C-alpha cells in the first residue's frame, strides 16, 4: 500500500475502510436527492399539494446543489475536513428531521434547497479526499465512474427500496430512514478522521455570495417556469412572464459580473472551447431522453395497472443496464477509446429503446415484453454519462476545470427541468389532439361503438345492474377506454420525437471528426466532479 502523504485519517485506519467510509457518506444524500419522485402521488397526498409541487421540491434540491457547488470550496479552506464533515452531515440530519415532521410545502421547499447545498458540500469533500488518495489516473477515473454510477442508479434504486415502506407507512418514513442511514458514517468519521488541516486557515471573508444568490435565483426560476409553466398557460400568466423577465435580467447581470470580477464564480472562458460546447449538447440531449423513461413507468401504472412493487421490480432490469453500462464505459475510458466509439453505442441503445417502446405501447400487454427495452435504456445511459462529463472537463485547461464541471452540472439540471416541461406540454397537447380526433370519428351510430356499448351493457345487466344504470356505466367505460388510448398515443408520439432527436445526435457524433481531439483523462487530482 502506498504511503499516505496527506493524513486526513488516523494511521491505524486501513485504506479500504477509508474509501468505503468516504463513498458511504455520499449515499444518503444521493438517496434523498430524487426521493420525492419515488411515489409522487403518495408524496402529494401526504403534503396536501399537487404532483407539480413535488417535482419542484426535487428541482429545488438540484438548484441548491448546482448553485452552491462553486461556493463550497471556500468552506473547505476554512474548516478542517473532520469539522466540515461533521457540521454538514449534522445539518443534513436536521434537515431530514424537519422534512419528517412537517406537512407544509412552504416549509418543505426551502429545506429541500438547503439539502441540495449540504449535498454539494458532502459530495465534493468526499470525492476530493478520494482523489487525493489516488495517485493514478486509473484510480481517479474508476472512482469517478463509481460515483456517477451510484448517482444515475438513484431513481430506480429508490423505487426498489422504498416501494414497500411507502405502501406500509406514511410517506415521511423515507426521511426517517435517511436519518438513520447517515448515522453509521457519522460515527465512523468521528472515530477515524484526524483534525489535520491541509493549509493555513483562511477566514470566510470576500465570499462571492452575490454571484451565488444571482445564480441560484436563476436556477430556481428555471425550475419554476418549466414545471408550472404548462399549468399556468406559460406567458399568459403574470408569474411565468415575470419569471422569464427576471431570468433575462439576472443572466445579463451575472455575465457582466463574471467578466468584471478578478475571481469569477464560473469562468466564462470555458465557452471558448468547441468540444466543451459539443459535450454540453450531448449531455443535454442524454438527460432529456433519460427522463422520458418516466412515461414508461406511468404507462405501467395507468394502462397495465401494475402496482408500485411490481414496477420497482421491473426497473431492476433498468438498474442492471446502468451498472453494466457504467462498467463498460469505465473500461473504454481507461483503454483510451475514441469518444465516438463510446457515444455511438450509447445513443444507439437509447434509440433502440425508444423504437421498441414505440411499438410495444398498447392498452393490453405482457410485462415481459419490456424487460429488454428497460435494460437497453439503462445500458445507454450508463455508457454515455461518465465519459461525457470526463470529456467536458478534459476539453478545457485544468485551471478552469472546476468551472467546466460547474457548467456541466448546470446543464444536467437544465436537462432535467426541460424534460419535465416537454413531457407536460406534449402530454396536454397530444392528449387533446387525439381526444378531438376520437370525437370526430366516434358517434352513437358507429358500428364499433354500438357493439362496445351493447356488449358492456349486457355484461353489467347480467351482473344485476339496472338497465339505465348499465347504459350510463357503459358510456363511462367508453370514455375511460378513450382516455387510455389518448395516453398510449401521447406516449408513442413523444417517443417518436425522442427517436428523431437521438438520430440527430448520432449524426452529429459520427459526422464531427474534431471530437477526438480531446483526450479523455482527468488532469487534476483535486478536481471534485460535478
């Protein structure tokens, strides 16, 4: 074992234990990241709000993570690593405790944003310490892959472990579980870490709180517009219009400020590098297509009437695909494969997934038909995620690598929000279009409609229902069938759009020869991945 040069941990602690502890400290935060999305309806019912409010609570966590990422480094300079860990972990436990006891979304929202800030500190310090203990590029890239593999596994993994809890208890039980999951790591840190400080203690003055406030406000407004825009009819509503104007003004202020100050919050020089911008575009497209899998889960629940347990079990195939994809991608990065050879198969897997799902959507289906598509979707995401972020960071000089990582994190947040906005918009638009089309073609004299109504009425009367009640119930069943068809057609139309988007991404990848001018490697040992 290599001699440790930076004694953050006591000498008796074995290296394998240190790495396990550091990775374990990131797990509870990753779990509570997408926790409300595990069962939106249960969460909305518990807090007495709309499903959009629950989506916004996730966006707030994400916004806190993105906004605080660049400011967090100053706290690492101010506090010893042990003090830092204990403080931020204790605050995260307190935040989970508040989420456990409250039933008011007005309290939940600011707490979720704070949880995102605390998550940024916890993750960045954990991975910085891991990177400083890994002298080889190989070890850093493996650690990078493990972290992001865990991160993209969060949603299907949360569904798997919380389905039984949410069904048996109130929704807030998941926050109590998160509290207890923090305790082992907290105890180990107290026993194993030393009070070593890597450099002279710098006081917390001249913190760029102004840039943090402006940047975070922009992020929150983006989340607000994309999640609630469809519900409020976009720019017809004064709140949405005011938010758009606010974003334009704040973006202008932020750009002017970053160019004027000596040490910018995010160095805008990163946008001068062509491959950096290509990497951002690839990451953005992948995130939009990644969250389209939520339509598949809604289809399982609404049309196939699968319960949350069974849906979580089906998503094990998706989870397996992600794990396999991350492992393959990590091996290809270590072998210095061309980025086109990694992106190409990844986007091809996503294209095949959307194509298979397009032809598999129906009002009646066998769930076995969806095992392979879900695996392919996970495989595609796993192949693309880690190499893309390494590519983005590698495409700029090491001195501005943290700014590149921060921008990549912001693009992931933007992709998450835009995917929600697109799904909300196309769901309403496509369902309305197909409903009107059905109304134009269906009438009381249509032979198929008459046959359906007659059959359903006869069945209901055979079971003892009065004739006039049976006729009304048959009409409701017809409307229910129409709604099911509307949802299926919406899912098919949306996945068709995703197929065209993925095809365009594949063309960009294979027709851009300059992509391979960026070598995939992490240049800095002290770079915290975003």
